[in-house]
């Protein structure tokens, strides 16, 4: 996958039609800045939103092939967004990322069909593996 | 008898002589005019002796005023005899009693020859006297002699009569003059006496008028005194009859003055039962002058016109006057006074009982009771109070409560007293330390109030003083235990926070790792994406700093430092805590709003301890909203001034809130409504705030949720060098009674 094109798409917001769209939803700005760049290095198109509500209203829910979702967020939390998407019949593979080791939440979201659960900080390899697993399963 | 004429010439000569003699005799009155009878007679006898050539001439003059007769005798010079007239009267003897103008022959005892005596009466009946002439001539007296003698006797009689008259006139005049002089003297004396009498009378009249004026004035005074006297004044005479009866008496006894004047006192104002005693006493006084009642104030019963009896106070005085005795009685109706006295007696008895009860309460009270004047000087103290302080009551009466109050409590205590005296407070409560006589300290809780004054008693202060040393020691032990617990809680909350903090650190770490991975990939590309790599490195530095900040805050928050009260910025402290808690807050889907006052003055506090309190309040608020789904989870942290010298921080949530039933319990240790809490957070927080001389409290919001607030004193310049009384709950500090000792 051409890195430059991924970077390109991240810079100007446009995306290659052949590229799969991966979306980051996190209230932490550093995550929203760094993660899409890495995803583009992986060859994905990438977009980032600061809240679940923002994502739901973005109009790109249907195109999203992989959702990288923070658990604790103001307003609607990550697991709540998972429920909402399920309610809407959107079968988007979701990889949850969190800074808090909370086994209860982990079990809960996995039961609800989460494709992955990464504890911050995680390596690029771990993320890529999780995305690949998720896409393959989907 | 017939004389024979001798020689005519001789005869003529003799006749001529006779005529001359006669003229001489007739001229005599002109000589003796104005003379005394004796002088007249002397002149006459001398003239006759010489004219008639007599042996002697004698005259006896009868005094006109029955005095002794005057006798004069003249004897012829040649006889050379000096014979007193009385002797001649003896010689003449009875011949003097012979009829007038008679002559007789008597033997001349003066010589040898016989002598002829001739008596010539003076006056018709010889009432003036008699002249006796003696001559040795024979035939004496001859006719010419008789004629001469007769004329001379007449002349002498007239002259003597005149002389007598003159003498009489003189005498009368002298007598008259004397009488006039005497009369004049008498009159002068009488006049002098009269003038004196008039002067005396005038004086007397003046005195009388003065006395009358004084009497009148005295009467007016007396009348005024009598009329205006509130006391009854009744005067009686020696018989006990009323002589004066003033208007007050009319009013009191019900008789009119005119109806009782002159009546016996006993029948008018003295009750029948006392009349006999009165009469006996009165009679005894009149008889012996002894009385047990005079000039003394006595109480007795009196009788009104309507027959009713009433108590009076009576003073009887004897009127100081001459004559019969009289008395005045001053009588005062003391019905009201008696009633007041009775009431007073009852009141006094009640007061005594009340005093005894009060004294009993005072003495047997379980707490110390102290009464002090408005300057704080002890007036009375009970035994508990005395035992508590180790002083006797007398020793305490030499002291003020300020004297025995620990210095650090004095200003506050005096300020409260001023407010009490100024009426801003009805009472106040203060916990403070008293210095006992032995120098040790005792903790007391005083309920101080002001006891209102009465007409006789000024206001005073009353303190109910409870020895709370044991409680204070317990509190200190509790505070110590709490602090130990706080340490545990701190550790516990550290554990709880670890996840949150880990997240807070992991967040930038995650960014760093992601950016590093991206950077490597960008640099490994062909051609390398240098711009992209630079951007990722910039982010890595930023996130690295962010992680560092978190660590720094964490270190500050959990570093064990001695609590110190210092000037601190409450906004800044709150800002740091909210930054640390942000993730936790956000994880719970809570919207945080901060309203920090821009002009907030610096507070006096221990920064770390206060941050622990704020953190606790934020966590509680987040927890209270964790189950809320039907409304926004909103958290407001606000700072503001609280009054003039305090700052306040409030944490307001929209959570489940608390009920009035739980309101009292939420600050108690180990009380919790949470499933995972220990219930010590608020208890510790309150201990910390109270150690800051502040206050922590909770209120229910108008809407959902609750607000927890604390306020603490502002820092000010004066505190910079002052010894600050720090957190007694902190075991690292000396116990207060030790450090003050």
C-alpha cells in the first residue's frame, strides 16, 4: 500500500476509493493526531472524531470498515456507541483502546462483539495485527 | 397831867426840836423802804434812842408765821453795857404784857436811879409787836414824846406791815419760784420719763408689730404646713380636746374640721378598745410628766368616721408653750405601706426560697457556674468551678476570666463579650482553655449569657462552664486516628486513582509510541517522508512533556510533607486537582465546568491537604452521577469570596443527592451510600477543613444533586509573622495543652 497516498489522504481529507476507511473516535487530541497517521502508513484511509456523537453525525458510518474506539469519553462512551451501532444494524469491526485496565469492561465489550481490545500504550504491530484480524473476521 | 410852861424861848426851841424830830420820824419810811422788818426796827430804835435821849429801846416783833418773835435791844452808848435782849425781857417781866401805850415806873436794874418805862404797841392790837422804851427822865414820856412815839409807832407799823407784805411777797415769790423750779424739775423728770416711756413704748410697739408679723407669718406657715401636710396633724389641749385638725386628717378620718374641734380626741379617732388605755396614759402624763409615747414613732390602730379601723403611724409631740400642756399628733395612714410590707415579706420569703433553690442548683450543679461583673471580674463561683480551676472563691474574686484564659483565646473571647454587651448576641458558646492555679490547663466549654440587671442589681455575666478536657483528649485521639485513617485512605484512594492516573500517563505514552512507530515508518519509506517524521517527533516531545506533567503533579499530591498553613492560591490548587481528575470525570461522561473567581484573595491553608479535600469532593460528585442517565451529568467547580475574610470552594453536581435523613450522617466516618466506598472521605475532609479554622458543609440543590462547599480564612499580612495555631488534629504537632504550658 502506497504510504504517500495514505498520507496524502490524511492531509487533505480526501481518500482513495480503493483504500478501506478506518475511523478513530477518541476524546484525546494526541490520539486523534497520531493514530490516523499510523493507519495511513498501514495503507488505510483514516479519519478521526472527538466523540461518538460527532462520528454518528459525520455521514461516514456506512463507509467505515474499521472503528478504533476509546472506552471512556464524555457524552456517549465507547461501549454505548458499540450498542448504538449494533442497534442501527451497522456491523463495523471495532477495536477498543483504553488507558485503564478494566477487566469488566473488556469482557463486556468483547461479549458484545468487539474485534479487539488494546491497552494503551500499544505497539504499531499490535494495532496492525488487531486490524487485520478484525477485517478478516468481518 | 398838866405841864407847867417854862421859859417860852426855851419852849419854842423845844417845840422846834419836837417838830424836827417829827419830820425826822415821818421821813423814816423813805429810809427803810425795801428793808427787812428787823432792819426797820433797828433803825427806828436807834432814831428813838437818839431823839428821846433814852436809856434803852427794846422791840419785840411777832413773827407773821408763828415762828419765834424777834427781839432787838438798843442801849444808850454811854451806858457801855452790852445786854442781850432776852435779859431785858426778864428784867421787864410782866410789864411787857401790860396794855399798849402804857407807862410804868420800874426799878432800873441797869443803874441806881429809877427808870421810866413806856410801852408802845405796834399795830392796833400789838399784833405786830411792841416797843419798850426806857428813860431816866422824870415824867417820861412827855406829851411831845408820846406824840412822837405814836407817830413813829404808826410809821413803823405801816413800814413793818409793808415790809412784812414785801417779805411775804418775796417769800411767796421765792416759794413760788421754788415751787415752779421744783415743779419744773418734776416736769422735766416726768418729761424725761415720759420720753423714755414713749421710746420704750415705741420699741415695744415695734417689737409687738414684729412679733405680730412673725406670728402672722408663723400662722401662715403653720397653716400652710397643716394644709399641705400629707400626714394628719391633730392638736389637743390639756384636757384632750381637739384644737387643730388639718385637711389630711379630714380626708383620712372622714370628719370635717368644724365637727371635731373641741371634741375629746378619744371619742373621735381612737378605737373603743384603746380609749381606756389612752385616758390612763394621758392622765398619768398630766400627773407625773411621764409618757412612753412622747416623741416616738409608734404604730397603732385608728378609727375612721365610718367606724372602720386602719393602721397608722403616730408621733406625739408636746407643744412647747407656757401654761397648760398641749400636744400635736402626726398621724400617717400606713395601710398601703403595711400591705406593701406584707407583700414584700411574702416576696422576700419567696425570694429566699428561690435564692435557696437557686443556691442549691448553683452549688449542686454538675457544671461549673461563674458570675462575673461586666469587666469580667468574678463575683461568685460554685464549688465545681472552683475545683476545676484549683482556686478558692476568694482568690477568684480577685481575678477576671481573662486573667485565667489562655492567651491565644483571649482576643476571640473578648470580642464575643463585646458583642454580648453590645446586644448583637443573646449568648455565646466558646471552647477554650483556662489556666489552673497550678499552671496546668483545663479545656472548658463555656455557655456565656448576660443576666439582665434590676433596679438594685447591675447586669452581670453568667458562664456555665463544662470541663471538656476528656472530650478534647478523645477528640485529639480521634483526630489522630482519623489522620492515620486518612493515610490509609490516601493510600486506598491512590490505589483507586492508579487506574485513572495510569490512564492519564498512558494517554501521552500511547501517543508517543504511536508517533514513534509512524515516524519510523515514514523514515523507512522511499523516499523518506521527512516532513511527516518531523511532525510526529514534535508530537512525541509534546506528549512526553504531558506525561512528565502528570508525574510531577502526582508527586506533589502524594509527597509526604508536613502540613503547613501558608498563603496559597485556591484557584490554582483546584485547577491542578481538576486536571488530574479530568480523565476520571470524563470517563463517567460528566461535563465539567469551572468558575474560578478572578479576584480571589490568597487563602491560608495547607495546599496538599486542601487538594486532597477537593479531589475527594470531585470523586464523590462523579460517583453521585454515575447512575444518572435521564439528565446531563454536570459538575460545577466554583471559587468565590465568602464574606470579607474567607474564600469558598463549591462542588456542585447533578447526581443522586442526599436526603434530609442522611444529611447528618454523610460527614460521619464509615458512613457511605456507595457500594465500593469506605465512608471516610468526607469525615477526613471535614477534619482537614476544621483544622484550617474553616467549615465544610453540604446543601441540597434546588434542582437535582447536591453542593459540597468549604470556606477557609483568607491569608493576610498580619499572619505572616504571627504564630498560627495549626491543625491540632495532626499528630505531628504538640498537644495544645502541652504547647501552652
